[in-house]
C-alpha cells in the first residue's frame, strides 16, 4: 500500500526540512486522524481525514474535518451537517485553531512553476452550518530572470469572542529588480479588520455595486456573468480587494479602463 501525501508547494526560499516542519503542523492540533484507502488504476493509496475541535458560534461542541483524496485536486471540508470544497487545490500548508470557534486553513491553489501563492481561509460554524469568515491571499512569491517578488501577510486575532473580535493584518510587499533599481521597493502596511457579529465575517468596509460582473468558476473552469446590485461587505488591503457575496468571499478587481469587475472564489459550499 502506498501513502498518497500532498506535497507542499515549495516556497522558493524554503528547504526540504522547513517544508516537512510545515507539514507536521497540519496534524499538530487535530483531535482525530482516520486513515482511509482508495484504489486508483489498480494501485491502493491511503489518505487521511483530519479533524479539529471547533465550538460553534451558538456554543455547541463540534468538529471540522479536512480531506484530500488522491489525485482529486480538491480539498473537502466537512462538518456533521455541512460541507465545503476548494477546487483547483494543490496542497495544505497549515491548519490552526485560532480560537475555540475559529479554524484557520492555509492552502495552496495550483500555480505555475516559477510562482506560488497561498490563501488563508478562516471558518466557523453557526447552527450546524459553515460560516466562511474570511478568505484572502496570504502569500504570493515569484522569481523571474531579472526580478524577485514577495507578498506576505501575518494575521493576529485580537480580543476574546465574537462580540469584540478584531483581526490585525501586517503585510510586507517586496520587489527586487536586478535590471532597474528604481523599480525595486519594500513596503510594509498594517490593517485592522472588524467583525460583523450578524454575518459572522471579518471586514473593513462596505461597497455599493450595481454592475454586470465576470465570475470565474473553478469547478467549471470558465467565466460566467452575473448582475450584482447591493451594498457588499469587503476587505480592502491596499490594492487587493475581497467581497462577501452570497455567503462566500470573492477576490475582486475593477478594470481601470473598462470599469468592469471580475471575481473569483475558491471555497464553495457543496449544497447552497
């Protein structure tokens, strides 16, 4: 029997030892690990269902499980009465219990050979259903022949419960050019996100949208159009923006020439 193990995306400055240390953190706070088997092309592989203790916002003890079946390219996130899926998935980087009612999942979508990035997903449970509390990009690193770039953020949860939660976000945005020193920069910024107790999300502001937008759907690998009209919670971190639409977070941008919005969401509910 072979073990099908997700290979962590190789950060450009990391060693195999540091990657292994990252992998070990995935199971560190788990309350249970169940080994399952699957047969692919006459070969049997094993995979893990890893569960973490998370109390729901309505104070009910619960578990959240993560599972990646071999060669599926998706991550299933499961609670006893609900399920989420991340399509176009490459690997888990970290799972951490932020608070008794908040679980942090850092994962790598599939990317190119000279560029890699991670998203950080924060989940909660309310009345037995998942709350996608936040989903934003946490790392973007690339190396070209004449440039190196790194976008990296650090999160820190402030205060004790949903009545006063805040999220501190520290960001480093770095570009080194070997051919044009004036193009290089090393910027640092800090943001505080508020917690919406009704929606169970972190946010920075609201934005009114009345437009036809493009939405990329990972499951179908295609772009669809949709009319959005409303005042939407958003997270604005410098030039990066994220919008909370129909109980999911979307990374969004507005084309400065056409004025058209485009959105993408990785984590989706299986049964809306």
